């Protein structure tokens, strides 16, 4: 025999299905939005942690917002000071990779465009391999050309055309696979950004520091000559990161963090996004709760005579309560299963439509979604169950 709660739900198949669908949409939204917000932030942090460096050094006045740094806040003297850092009287730094960051729109959104030396690219991308093409300006011709022209100009006004920059490798760009998919670019294509037409000369695996790289000399020419945004510092073997940061402390215009600390700073800055996401999820679950409540309440009203007959035959309040609660939990469980199942194609759809976004669906959030759905089902059953237990047997049986 089919249990009574299942039989009742089966008798109202359309209503039960629509109610479960409402729950499924809420659960799918919870899992997908949580995976999108946290996955995208984690992906950015993972890319920075992939850099072959130990320290990140930047201007002291930017310590609260390093994730949004751009422009030239540091100079060549700062780079020399960092290169000369010593711990216990011994040189501490193996190499310094200065970068100059611009913000520009490529594809569907704004991106950090990192200007770096071509020899530093493998360090900044964690050794990610090229899928097609090559590194930009492999012989560093652009930097040599600009230094030569600047020396010729002296104190005069220096004008360099785009053709001259392009002819010396200055308007070449390397992008990662995700940005290539998002902007529909391939090797040899032109991309207009920072007021110039850059040629894509290489596409790399995703997972490196940035999605777009250009020659550092070009980035400085388009921004501020002989200036840098930040330094990535690799320490010598055996040198502790904290000891190197202590050695840096007397340089009042400079500050630094370990690469591992960047994730925490990013979370602190973007953590408010989680509040918005969780608030939206809470509202969605509240709506799902109302879906179940209204559906169960309607069922209770329609089945007053059946409930009265059960009570007249000796059914106790606990039996009535268990029946309504079981129906609610079944709907919630079906909705949770459908919602979790829908979250996977939803995640794939988001990443297909916006390849630069990351949706990470974890077992933790699947568990949160399942527990939330059952909690919503339990809460939604309280009033309909109370209403069912309060039905007057005589009045219900004599009701026409």
C-alpha cells in the first residue's frame, strides 16, 4: 500500500510538482550563486598564488586596496632597494619582477592588463604553457627602442607612433584561454584596448596571474615612464618571508605581504559580496517556504472531511501532524534533489556564456542546500499542521 502522504501528493500531482519546482528553483539559486561568488573570488586568489614569488611589495598608502592597484606608484629606486634587501647581513632576494598594471575592457568586462618583461612571464604565470603562439616581444626590442628614443629626445617632447611601437614588438599581447573564449580571440587577431590596437601573439593556459599581458615598456609608455605598480619578489632559499618583510619595514614608502596572505586580503575586500549573495539566497528560501505553506494549507482546507473522518476513527493529533509534515518534507526533498541537479547545468551555462567567471559547486554547499530545503519544509508545515489538528469533526462532517 502507498503511504498516505505519498498518496495525497500523487492525488494532486500538478500542484505538488509546481510546489517542488518552486523549491528546486530556490535551491538551484542557492547552490549556483554561492558557487559563483565564492568560486570567482577563489579563482582570482588561486591565480595570484600560482606566481613563482614569495612576497608582494607595493606602495604603503595602498595597503587597504591592493586588489584594485594600477598605475605607477613605485620607481626604479624602490626596485633597487628591494633587490638589495638583506637578512642577517646576507642578500635575501633572488629576483624582483616589477609590473605595471592598466585596467581595460577586453571581451565582456574590464580586466587587469599586466605589463611585464617577457622573461618574467613564466614566473608570473606559474609556468603555464602556451596553447598557441608565443611570448610577446621575445627579444625585448620595445624596451631597448624606447630607451634609445628617450635618450635621443633628452628633455624634449617625445612622440612615437603606433606603427613604430608595433614595429618593435610593443603592441603585442598574450592572453589566457578563458579570455580568448570570452572575447572570441585567437592568435593574430587585433584587440583595441588602452587606446591602441594590440595583436594577440599567444594564448596560454588559464591559471596565471592575469588574463592579459603586454610588454612592460609599452605599459609604462602608456602610463608613466620608469614607474611600476608593484613588485613580485622571489627570496633566496632558506630566507624566511617574515624576516624579509621585517627588513623591508624601514622603507616607509613600501610595504609588503606574503603571496599566501593575498587571499585573506581579497576576502576582506570582497566579503561584502557574500553578504549580498547570502541575503538573496535567504529571501529565495523564504519564498520557497511560502510556496510549500500555501500548497499544504490549500490541501488541508480541501481535505477537511477526510481529516475529520480520520480523527473520528481515532487518529491522534500526532498522526495528523506526521502526515502533513511528511508531505512537506517529501516536497522539500524532491525540490532539493531537483535543484541540486539543476545547479550543475546552470553552472556550465554560466561558464559557457561568460568564460571568465568561475562557478565552483562544492559538497559543502550541496549539504547546506539539502539541510536548508528540509528546514524550509519543516517550517512550512507548522501552520497547515496546526490548522489540520484544529479541525472540528462534527462541523467538518456536516459541512456541505
